[in-house]
């Protein structure tokens, strides 16, 4: 496997975990800065991973 695609998969999974954790924290009434940080960082990692996977697939 290509190193970029492996890194893309790892970033996508980390981003997905961050989005899920931030969403759960946000829906349980935790309207703090931490839930927004998890959501934003999760989205950044997720879309960076998807972009890496798309760019390596030919």
C-alpha cells in the first residue's frame, strides 16, 4: 500500500472519531468550547484524510 493512502485512512478514522465524540458531547448538553474544538478538528482531519485518499487513487 502507498504511504499516502495509509495516512489518509488514519486521518479519516481519527476525524470520524473526533466528529462522533464532539457530536455526542454536544448533544448531551455540553455546550462548551471543548465540544466545538472536537467537532472542528474532527472535520479538518476527516476532510484531509478523504482528500489524501482521493488524490492517491488513480
